[in-house]
C-alpha cells in the first residue's frame, strides 16, 4: 500500500518561485524548453547530490499566505 509522505515532516524544499499563480509555479518548475532551475523567477535550493525533477503529482507548493497545496492528478488541493 502506498503511503503519502507527511507534510511538512517528510518534505524537503527545493525552490523559491516568484509567480502570479499556482499554475505559473507549475510551469516554471517543469523541464519544458530548458532545465527549470534556469527559469526566470526561480531560485533552486540545492541539496548535495540530488538532481531536481519537474513538479508532479504529490508535490507540495506553499503559497504566499503559507497555505500548502498538493499537486493532484488534475489541479491542486489544499492539505
């Protein structure tokens, strides 16, 4: 049985992103035309020995009001 990691204990921050919407955060943290670490408005928080992957289902974004949102198979859900 798959058990989703506990937030925030089992999550690790990987980036600070300047964006106008949660959808823009998703776009800026995906490898579309280049490695997302090179996108304008993105500051990658490097963890020794780890490569960053694109944002996907199960990833969490914390917005400006400190509200965590989890990436769902369709859109975002509050957790």
